[in-house]
């Protein structure tokens, strides 16, 4: 039982750390967009292709375990959804033309 409890606690800890990281990225994206209008949109368009390429290369080095491949695919889909959510929120806070203080 102790090992199972330790695994559950480790899993919850990792989930919390991932949520904190996602929120920090979200805040950074909003601040980046506010300081450089349009900059996050350009970055967002390059982010997912970069992640997909980097993980494909990492997966190719693995043994080809279908379970690991499924985990990577599910994780990348979650990241894509999170990045899309950030893009929507960034778009909502983007200053409209003429509203930005000079």
C-alpha cells in the first residue's frame, strides 16, 4: 500500500506542478502580447509545429512502445488545447488599435 500511496502522491504533485506551469505560461503570454501587440500570435503559430517535431524525434529514439506513443499523443493534444486557450485569452486582452498608450 505504501508504494501505491507514494505513486498517487507523486502523480498529484506532478499534476499540480503542471497546472502551475500552465498558468505561469498563460500569464507570460498575456504580458508578452500586451507589451508587443501581435507578437504572441506569431509565436503561437510556431509553437505547436516545433513541439510536434521535437517529440517525434524523441519518440523515434524510443523502442516504439505503443503505450508510450499513446501517452505522448495524449499529452501533445492536451498541450495543443492549452495553447489554443491561451491564444484565445491573449486575443481577448489585445489592445485595439488606438487604445494603446504611447
